[in-house]
C-alpha cells in the first residue's frame, strides 16, 4: 500500500466528506429540476428551457422551506432514537475509574469537555459516540470491550469515539438519514400516484398515456435519487470512520494501540441487542454476520457503513 501521511489522510477524508455532504442538497435540486422538465414534456419533445428554469427557480423557496421543516422535526426525532436505542446504563467514576481516567486524560489533552460515559451489557467488542451538543455527548462502550482490551487499546477506541464527537459525525449521520428519508418519501408518493392514478384512469374513458408515462418516469427518477442518496450516506459514513481513526492516532500518539484494538474487535463486534441500523452504523465496527456471501458480490464495499477493518488496520500501522 502506498504510504499516506497522517495529516494527508485527515485532509483527504475531510475534503471527500464535504463533497459527499454537498451531494445531498444538490441531488434534491437536481430532482426538482428534472421534475419540471418531465411534467412539461410533450409529444413535441422537451419544453423550452426558459420555462423549466422559471418554474425551477420559483419552486426553490418552497422546496427549501419544506426540507427545512422536515429537518427540524426529523433531526430531534432521530437524536432521541439514537440515544435510547442502545439500552445502555451510565457509570460513575467510582464504578470504573479506569474508563474515566483514560477518557479524562484524552479530553484534557485536546481541551474538550468530558462526555457522559455509558456501558452496554454485551460480551461483544464495540463502542459508539452519540449526542448533538455538550449536554448530550456520550461515549458508550460494551462490557466486552472494557474487559478484553488493555489500556493502550481501550485508549485508542475511546479516542476514536471522541474524534466522532469533535468532528460532529453524529450530526452528519442524522443529516444523511434525513435526506435518505426525504427521497424515500418522494419515491413512495410517486409510486402510489402511479398505482392509484393508473387505476382511476382505467375506470374513466380518458386514458392519458402521456401523463402516465411522465409519472412512471418520475417514479424511476425518484427511485434513482433514493438509491444514490443511500450510496452517498454510506460513503460519508466510511470516510468519517477513516477520519476518526486518523484523529485517534494523532490524539493518542499511538496508532498501534487502536490497530491492535481493531484486530481484537474484528469478528467479535456483533451486538445482538441493538436492532437499529442507524445505531449500528455508529459503532466502531459494523459488518454483516455472514461475510462469506453478499447480494452485491464484488461491489459489496459500496453498501457497507464501514471500510474493511483490515484496511483500517493497515493504514494505522503505516503512520
């Protein structure tokens, strides 16, 4: 593998994350433009571009308002869901001085406020960060990861989760979830319009084949946008994992500690009690239990929330 320096790795992942995040609103605007292009299409061909642009520009304020309202409602709903899905319990300094000391020392080294600490009663080796502000920032560790990692390894894991907090990754995750939800909603509305609109047109004598064709096209485009939004979300998640690994290596000055922790976590990370896919995406490692077969074969990496753990370990070992 070609050597990639620590700062180069961090800068590269930040640039790619910004591009992926920008892709969501651009995809929304692209779908609005294509919608007006489709509804104005006729047997004579495509409509005048001036007409489409005028309708598109006039619709932008309403689209932004609708997306904004959706965001406010969905943002806090998803935040609450993430905080409650893990079924973890808080711990005190007296209960686990080791975790507190490791976390406190790391926080002091970078000047950040100490997050809440919670434990999940699971023998699996995993951890995740959650919260949207200083009052709710939390690092959650499984009992298994606390019991089976040594101090250097556990420090690397905690540093990785602290970097997710410092990088606002939970907020980015919620934003990507919301955009995927928007495209899913649009696709369902378009599909139902075709199904029920098609049935009503069969009942009437006025069979508008052109209108039906336009609606089918809108369904296809909405499905494509939904599919692309999922790919953007997963790609963003993978980049943030690389970024958290790099940041943890810089924070601890010990990339081999996290690399060793990931070696132990690999294959031992499945937390059965957590069913939410959105929470699973936040784990330090998340892969299907059966990795021997994949619906998508050689392109399964495109549909993964995390990069291959072997590659993450390899990158950490070269720092």
